[in-house]
């Protein structure tokens, strides 16, 4: 080993401290695999007095992260600050301008500015590595970009947010409502005090946009992702899903269609026999489908200090070995333009739950509204009778177009006997 790789780390939160801990714990093993020692020479964080449980003796401290990027004793910059703008963006752009490789766990930054950053990095002749930005310890970026490089990929999908998966799993196992389980997840540290980023699907959408570009060799198109969260999923929906042979998961799905690349994040009903239906708790999973390889499934811990630090250090080992590929698998000039498929053109099957007044003719009115929009009903569930009172009715449909379903639901919602807005969940053929 002729030299060391001098590492500057910006952001000493859970992942930053975990990265320093991993580099210290497995220093010899990492050096063997990297061909040289990885030494943290500089760090940047807001609060210097905070005890992070790692030894920072002899490490230079920068209040200004951009100054860390300019430090001549730093060879590679690790950005673990987070956020699409502000310090994180400034730091990454400064590192690229200084001709230094970047390792980042920042899915928001890549989702919003990934294409522009890839072009800058390519012009500067430095890599941007981001294994830690998607699915934590699961090596899905390298898997898609390098392991499956020979394949034409048709679809990539997965459970990309452990908070949502924990909530949905607990709701099913314990037959509890969303708000109660969310509060518990916050107490346990699985959900933030403001959980909207997770439960409204934004975190998953950021990750999906990055995966889509990596899988299909396109410009990153976060704006083209259709996003729905899990706030409206009830214990009643989960019970009906179980009765119908499904489980409800928040999925990010990207696939090629005749209308362009479809990117969507929303709750899905998936058959219980599929691998992804059995990914429980805080775990993540990603499935890729290639023309030669077929279906590849990867499952593991999608967040936390250890798994994410593992991905960060894997990228540092690549940089130490001077192994690099274009950011999204092909040169930036060859990335296909974003060509989002309109969500209205999506075709699939649907679960619909209605709360209706229990009296003669109600179901006939509902089925007429569906029929008028050419939506074909596959099955119906109704339990018990309560004449004149509200009862739940569950319908599933054959494959139809999203635009037709939306129009049909608007007609159903306008019926005087339908007491609440219809609850719908898309049924996925996985």
C-alpha cells in the first residue's frame, strides 16, 4: 500500500458517526480490500461540543463544509448532511470543482439535481458515488449499474422506506389503526417528529427517481414521479386485503411502457405469495427484472447507522481502488431525456372500499357508474346487513385505465347513498 486515501466527512449525525466507527473498527480489513488505508483527516458539523461516540482527536474540524472541500489534505469528500439545497449542494459542487470524488447518501440532492451534478462531475473527471442514497445496506445501485449492466431492464420496484413498512406491518399484525401505530413508531425512533417526508411518500419518490435513472439510463426526473402516501390506509383495508389474499405495501415502481417511463409511489395490494409481500418491519427490498437475468430480489436493512455506513465505505473502497463508472451507468451526454408516462394512462386492477347506506338499489347504482366508464368489476364483498345504516362494500376490478377509474370514482362519490369518499388501492401484478 503506497499511500492513504484521505477522507473528509461532512455531517456527523447517525450515518456520519456510524461511518467513522466502521472505518475505525475494520481499518485493517478495509485497507486490504481498498489497497490502501482510509483515514479521516477532516470533518464538518454544526455542533462541535456534541459527543458522537467516536474519536476525533487529530481530525481537523470545519464549521464551513465548503472549506472542507478545499482542504488540500482531503482527497475525497463524503457528504452526509442531507437536503436538496443549501450546505449539501454547495459542498458537493465545491468538491467537484476542486476535482475531488464525492460519496453521498443524499437521495434528495440526487433526485432534484442528479443530472446536472453528473454532468459537472464528468466534466471534472471525478466520480459521484451514491450507494448509500437508496435502500441503505442493500447494494442495489451497484447491482443495477454494474451487476445487471448487460441486461435491458423492464421494471424496477421495491419497498424503499422502512418507516412506512414498519407502520403497515404493525397495523396488520396487531389490527391497529394508522394514527396509533405512527405515534408508537415516533416513540420508538422509527419515525421523525414530523413524519410527513416518509408517510406522504416523498422519501420513496426521491429514491425511486434515482433508481429509475440508474436502471434505465435516463435523466433524473423527480418531477415525473406520481406520489401518494399511506395516511388513508385503514385497519379495515388491511383486513380486507388479507381476506382477498393480498398485503398492502408502499411501493416505488418504475417501468417502461408504450407511453414512456412510468414512475409511481403509492400503497399497493400485492399477492401474499410474492417475495415482496413478506418483507416486514423496517426492512427494504428491491426487485429488478431484466431480459436475460429475469427477476432479481434484494432485501435488507434500508436505513440506520450500520447499513448506511456499510454502503458509504463500499463506495470509498471503490474510489481507493480507482474503480468508477458514469454516475447513472452511462455518460451524461448519452442519458435519455426524461419521458414520463402520464399516470392517467396507467393500466391496472383496483380495490375499492365504499361506505354506503344499506338499502335496495345501492349496488346497482354503483355498478352502473362503473359500467358507464367501462370499468369491469371482478368481485364484491359485503358482510352483514344494517338496513338504513352505513355498511362497507368492497369491490375489485379487472384491468382498466387510470383515467377511466378516476371518472368512475367521481360518479360513485356523487351518489347520495355513498357516505364517504371511495377508498382505492391499486392491485399490482408482481
